[in-house]
């Protein structure tokens, strides 16, 4: 009798362990549900920490900016609260500094239909606390922010205000954050004011800004380069397709892949293109299977690019997407992969140290989500 009880217990324990680690055995190209965040949110930031965990900060819930932050443990697969931002904000930008803290800056406040903020703060992953740092010289949201090889941070462009139609103003102003002093200082302005554009650090240490919207709210195709050594911007080749709310991803080849976004007809585009820093020119590459904007793009460990979710916009409809696809730089072709269990936009997608991708929260157009998913390449 004792043997039979022990045997049954072992079977139950094994079944429990398998169910608890289902994602570990997930088939390639598939999604598995992960633990929910505590607070529904979209428009938040997500940053991979040195210890492999992910900190999610701010965003909005029911059209109100959030101050709460949560940390995902890659070890336990659970979320814990991690203190509050000093300023509730949505559509901010975040980068991990070489010294360990996470810098979060800018964004919109309140209901995101007016004021933007210039404030910035630092997250200490060791203590799980936020502290204020120097403010930017200009308040902005939907701007670009990248970590430079020097360890300083470049901030550029963005929307200076928001209304029901989107950006109510755009800026060309650029700034540099110095972690050693905790202050922002002005650097050369961009050639063109732009918001909802992409900003990508190149292998040569320069930074390329591409596309976005102008003061009239129209997509633009121009691109420009920032040289940290001179603090100046110079024009480079224009994209083939003017677009905003696209993604830009640095490939292992050193080229930059731009995908999707909104075109001049105010609908989403499936067109994608590559920027070659050695020539300063853009060339067309394979089209997305589904046109989309406000999606995510994540470079996988094998060098392929995973695109997830976003909005598909036609002349008459806007549809939030659950679909995902993979770009293969070797072939220039996009292929469909497993769809998420929930359609989502305004979410984040973070490459974990395991090689899997964590898609967190977002909106399904009707509600902000607490659900999260893990993608196994």
C-alpha cells in the first residue's frame, strides 16, 4: 500500500512539474501564456536587467498614465511590484546604463491628451527604487533615445504635445545625458523636426534617424545621421517609402531593417527596406505578410527578426493584430510564425537571456491587458 501511494505521488509530482515548466518544452515558433502583470497597461517601457529580469515601467490604464512598475523574474516566471515612478508617464523611453541603472525619460502625463514631461529618473535594480535625475531641456514623447558607445545617452526629436489626432507639435531638438553628472545638455538639432520616428545606433558609433511625422502630421521619408564626435546631424539617403510608427532593427550585417508603419495615405504599409551605412542608401527587401504599425521588432539569437502585433489600418478599419512573423536576413523573406493568444498593440517584446521573447501587456483596442506571453523561436 505504501509503495502504491508513493508511486502515485511521484506521478502527480511529475505531472505538476511538467505543467509548471510547459514553456520549457514548447515547440519552436509558438507562444505560451506567462504570468499576468498586476496592473493592465500599454505604452509602457520594458528593459532587460543585468540579472536577466525585466522591469516594466509606467504606461497607461484606461487612458490614465501610470506610476507603478513591475519586475518579471526569469527564474520564477512571476511578476512583483517594484516601487513607483516619481512621475506617472506613458510613451516614455528607457535605456539600461552601463553602470546598471535604467534611465527613463519623457513621455506624456495625465490622460496623454495634452502635456508631456521633461522629467527623468533612474531605477536601481539592486534596491528596486526610483530616484530623480536631471530633467531634459525639452518635454517630449514619441521621441528617440539610444545609448552611445561613450556611455552617454542621445535624446532626439519627438512630439511636444498630443491631442485626439496625435502629435500637436514636433521638435528637432536633441540632447545628451551624462550619467556621471546626471544632467542633460544640448547638442546639435536634427535637420528635420520629427516625431514617431526611429533612432538606431550603427556599428560605426553614429546614429541614424529615419522617417516619422512632420509638423503637418504627415509621414516623411528623410533620414539623417548623428555623429557623436562632432555633435552634428547630416542628411543621408531617404527611405523609399515615407512612414511613421514603424520599427527599425540593427541586423548582424550592420544594416538597419525598417518595417511597416503608416504611409502617406494614412494606412499601414507592408513594405520593408534596408539601410546600408556604407553607401547611405536604402534598398527594398521582402514585404511583411500583414501590414502593421505600432508593432514590436526583436532580434532573436539566431539573427532573425521577430515582429509581433500592432495595428492593421485600412481606409475603413483598424484591427489589432495577434499575428507574428519572422524576417530572415539571409533570404530577405518574411514568414509567418505562431500567433499570440491575444491581439495586442502598445505592448513590449523583450529578448530574454534564454533566447525566448516576453510579450507584455498592451491593448486589444477595447481593454488594456494584464496577459503576457512567451515566444519560443
